[in-house]
C-alpha cells in the first residue's frame, strides 16, 4: 500500500468510527439547533487556530443554514501571525470579551470546536455562553483531551462545559501515517471528521425543521445566482434578513 492510500484508509476508519459512535450526540445537538432556529436564534461557532477552519466551512456558503455565524477573532484565528496566536489562545479573559462583544443571548446556541479541548480561550467562550443561558455544543477529540493537560486555571477541559459533546474520534497527536525514516507521523486527522460531523448536524437540523412544518433558511451556491433567478432571490432575501444579526456577514 502506498503512503497516500494508507492515509485514506486511516481517515475512512476515523470517519466510520465517528458515524457509528456519535449518533446519539448528533441527534441531541440537532434538537438544540432545531429549537434555536425555530425560535429565531443564531447558531454561533467558535474555534481557535485550525479549528476555525471548520467554522468557516459552514458559514455563508452553499447548502448550509443562513442563521449560522462563525466568530472570527483575529488574535486567535490562526490565519496570520501564527506563533503569536498559539500563545493568545491560552490567555484567560479573552473568551469572555469575545462572547460579550458578540452580544450572544437566548435563544442563540454556541458551538465550540477544539480538537485538544485544552486551550483557555475556547473553554472560556463555552463558560461565558453557559453563564448567559446559551446551550453549548462541543466538538472535540475526547481521547486526546483526556491525554493532554489543560491550559485553563479551572483545571477543566472544553468537554466539561458542553451540554452536548461530539467526539471527532481522530487520533492522538492529530497525525495519521508513520513513514519509515521519519519519527513524526504525517497527515492531520481532526479536520475531516469535524467537517463531516458538523455538516451532518446541520443536515439533520434541516430535516427536523421540515418535519415540524418549518422551511429552514439555506443558501444556494453563489454561482447559481448568476444562472437561476430564484437562487438569486433566495440568497438576497437571506442576506437582507441576517445582515444586521451577523457581524461578519
């Protein structure tokens, strides 16, 4: 087996483990998002560093809910000044500022994403949301989180503050393939299952809403707005509806 094929096989196992083990948690999370959405709430997502990639994947894009708000905090986003952001995500106090600035309040829901589950800022975002009566859905790697030490003074991990915890089932060290002659494994493992799980969660939420007689707000692919009048009308309507509710829209 070639190295790239080994990576494919490992990642298929990771995704299949997530599919087989996380149904109950996904359905609980979908119920929270269903209640949030039908009551006019926003679905906020937050992640530091590469966890922010997962939030971006479901924000203002084709085939996902329009009431999704990915919180991009430049100090910890991991999109520039990378080595600084890896220190900033461990600074206590910033998470409370982020939640307060975004003015998150019921009936909103917060999704916090952290593979390690041990960084102070993600933990504090979850704590601050729960203090405001906001349900918190956590995406993390439970086994890896248990393996690591926390960077928060409470001594707790992100998974300790989730109303629902969804395990991405990726590997300790976030690395897949051991190559001969290289002591470090290569091929990251956490983003792929998180993207699968998060999109699965939103698909289930949309299905829940439809079964309750509620049509969810979903974007068409932006390119279709140049080809289909109803696609442009739909997307323009949703932009107008959410423009003053979402700081990043």
